[in-house]
C-alpha cells in the first residue's frame, strides 16, 4: 500500500487517522483541506482545485484525507486502499465541538493559515447530514470508478485500533 485515501464526515477522525497511517508507513501526508481552502475560508475555482488534486494524486506515494466528491474520479483510480471513517454522527458532533474548543485561537494543523476553526449551524448541519448525503456519493464513486479497490470501513475506535495494529508500529 503506497497510496491510501481516507474519507469520512467532519469529526469522523479522518485527519487524525491519516496522520497516524502516514507516520506508521512513512508516507507523505496530504490534507486536502490545506489545498482547497484559501485564507478567510474562500474556495478556489473547481478547475484550479481539480488540477491541484490531479497533481497530488499523481504522486507515487501518499496518505490523503478529505472528501471532496468532485475529485473522487481523480483520486480513487490512483489509490491502493480506500479507508471510510464511518463514525456515528453523534460522535462526530461531539468531536467537532471539542475540536472547536481545543483550537480556539490556534490554527489546526490540517487547515491552512487564515482559516480558524469554526462552528456554526451550517457546519453542524453538514456533520449531521453526512451519512445520508455524502457517504452514498463516496460509495457510488467507488462502485463507478474503482469497484475492485479494497475498502476498509471503520465504524469506531475498535475497528480503527484493529486497522492500525495490522499496519504495525
């Protein structure tokens, strides 16, 4: 495994997991949020972002975290493994609240400068809707672009611990 794609809802633990997988396998870590967001939470054009993701995905080795369904067609065919962090949404909500509190006044390492942690009704709604809105898009993209690509679905800390143990150190 040289290219591992980690997806899941906000607060599902994908950035933390991706960091740990990258460390254990000594692979480059790519947080897509750092490449998507510009200072002040402004978004790039779709074409610019797709070009940047295509260049990132073309690399020989990486652990990449982030959903961005509009680029799954670029990332899935390059991946050796798809890891789906399928954390219950109530746990995701608790985590995003904790994360907001923990990063008040300090930037998160998986976000670019000028994008402070935020928590508002739109974001909470996004977290709540993920299982019904975004997860099906990921699974449909997998079925369309890479049906033979192995998928590890991690539904909680036990699944995650087992997965990490299989990776070693």
